[in-house]
C-alpha cells in the first residue's frame, strides 16, 4: 500500500476523481451478461477486439456521447490524424475537439 499511496490519494487532490468506481462497475455489468454471445468471437484476438470496442462504447456513454457518431467520426479521421495527437481521438478529448462537427457516414442520411 505504501508503494501505491500517491495513486490511492488522487481523489483527495482532484475533485473530479470519484472516491469509488461504482459508476464504472455498473457500466461494465453488461460484460458478464454478454458472455454467451461472445463465445462466437472465434479467436482470442476476436474476443480482445470485442473487449476494446465494448470499452470504447461504455466510455462514450459515460461522457454523454453517442457511440455510433463518435466511432464513425474517429474511423474516418484516423488515417489523416497526426500520430503525435492520437490522444485527441479518445472519447473524452474527442468530445472537446470534434463533437460539435463530427464526420458522418454516407449512410447517415440514407432514407429508410
């Protein structure tokens, strides 16, 4: 515990850091509920990618972002975005930089 003291005391110095992680645990509750569906990921790599996408979707929801809009924008932006500024494409920073004018898919205005 002494080795991790600084990390454990972060919530004392930063009022934006919650004292517990209950909100994260509730958001991740769907993980065990989806286990039967994830049996069909076929490979360990496929399951890893499902976990990454699920994490991005949950993070978007925690920040009040529409996951579809964010992911479509990031996937279109990523090929031209400088690698040195890749952190701007994470949901929290994406909301600050790109949410006001997201790139849309060609299917966005497709008639139903």
